[in-house]
C-alpha cells in the first residue's frame, strides 16, 4: 500500500471510500481515478531551504578551515601552550561537526551555534592567548574564520541575535586588531578590516533571512491551498450525498406515478396508494436524512460490506471471518461502520494498486475487542513504503483513512517499511 490513491470526493476526513463507494456508503461510485493532490509539488519550502543552507555551511566551513589550516598551525607557537591549543582545537572540532551536519541534518542547528560561540570566545580572549606581540604583517588566526562564524550565527541564531552577533564580531575584531597582541594595526586598517567583515556577514544574514521568509510564505500558501482543497472536498461530498438522496426520492415519485397510471384493479390501486404514501414519507424525511441517526450496524454486517466491496478487485483480498465470534452481535453506529468499511476498502485499494501484483498476500480481518470495541486490519506483504517520506501536502491516506476514522472517534495505526509490507489497523470503541 502507498500513501495516496484518490481524493475526489468524501467528507473532510476522507477521500473516495473504495471501488464503487459513495461517501457514507460502501457501493455506488465508479472506480478510483488519479489523486489530484499528486500534482501538488512545492518548488521551495522551509525544510528544503534549511537543508540546503546546512550543506552550504558544511562545505564552506570545511573549505575555509582547510585552506587556512597551515597559517593557523604556524601561529600556534606564539600562543599560550594551553589556551591557544584548546581554542584552536575547539574551533576545528566545531567546524568538523558542521561538516558532518551536511550529512546528518538533525545536528545542523546545534553545530552552527557551537561554531559561532566557540569563535566568539576565541576572539574575545585573543589578547590573553598571545605571548608578547604578533610579528608585523601577521593576522590573528580568527581573521580567516570571521565570516564562517557570522554565517553560522545567521543560520543557528534567531534573526535579532544573529544581527547582534554580526555587528559584535567586526567591532571586537577591529578593537583587538589595534592591540599589540592583534598586530598593532592602525585605526584606519582595523576599521577597514571590521567593515569588510560586517559587509560580508551582513550580506549573508540578509540573504538567509530573505530566503527563509520566502520559503515560509510558500509553506503558508501551500497550507492554505491544501485547506481550501479539503473544504472543497467536503462541500462536493455533501452535495453528492444530497444529489443521491434527491435521485432516490425522484425515482420513487416517478415509479409511483407510472404505477398509478396503469392501475386497473382494486389491488393495483391499493398498491399505488401504498407507494404514494412511501414517496410522501421519503419527501418528508429526505432533507434530514444526512443528519439523522441511522440504525446501528452489526460487526458481522460490517465484515460483509467489506467482503462484497473487495470481491471484484483485480488482485485477491482475503476477508477472514469475524474474530471473537460469540460477541459478533455487537453493533456500532452507522457512521462508524461506514467510516471503518470505507477506510478498510481504501487501504485495500492502495494495496492492490501499489503493493504488487496478485502474488502479494492481502488479508482483511474484523474482530471484536473487549466488550464494546471493533478492530479492522488490512495487511499485505508487498512493496511497502517509508511513511516519513510522504509529503504533508498529499491527502490520500490522511483524508481517506486517517481523518475518516478519527472523525467518528476511532483510531488508526499505520505500519510500513520498504520491502516489509504494510499494516493498517483501524479501531473504534464506545466512549
């Protein structure tokens, strides 16, 4: 089974219920068509942007560190043997972790924050790190990693913190640059170096902020579109239900009129009168039929509904007998039975369409749980899929199975993995 099939009609919590299934019933609609939500593809979103930023930061950080490794190690003899080595090693380790975050994305934010903080500590404590003075023309090693740190802060910190950091680093560097431990540069040279750091860091921060906001806007627009699509499904399903009820009433009225036109005997007239009374009753109750409470459905009948619906599938689906047979007299509300049957049929359709050919084993079991609960399981040993990779904008399983069942107070458990088959467990019990 896979995460989507069709989402053409149904309540907000569902798409199409199954092959030939109308909303709220198990039979009545034509076969499944393509899911319109399959065409929903965001060219950019917040997740993809953050992932791209983490990779760029990883490559850039490792590249800058590797390029300047020789200059940094050459300066170590002039630094405090303990603190100078500790800070250089800590900075190198933080950059290595940033490089690893390009592969292991979940550590990216922590690694970026670590680089920014370690660099700031190294920069602020630089006057205490140098023994004596630096030779003329030699720059403190933090100079080569200033923009690595500011970009790490732009990615790892909140925007206002990143702004403070981007301003603080060039100011601190310029101040240190004018000290003997920083090379004793003139004010003009130190200010020029600080402005250089500020321009590059500020440009990177501005670019990151703009791209993030754009991606957030795309996500918001996509979420709005999906919500509107769900409302449209709901409206269409409601209208379809009403059209079906109207069609039934219309047919009963026409049949009554045709029968009345052919009455020749007293028996025919009595039958026509009875049919007319039934038609009037239909007309009186049709407007409230969608909201009225229908008779409860037994677990055995629920099983039969599912079995009848899957009989015509192109691949065999075995529907086992009701388990815990002594309690099969248990009845559930009609809305619950419809939701469970429709969701189970949808899961079976997904399996037939995507789990593999007829050689795949497919089975549906219906069982009574405890005293007042029912469980339906749809299991196959086919291709399976990775649940975590299903995009949020896809509506197939979410509408057709998950929300359809949860809206009537039920629970859904979906287990699947590539090559390990799929299990969909639907459950409901009385409150």
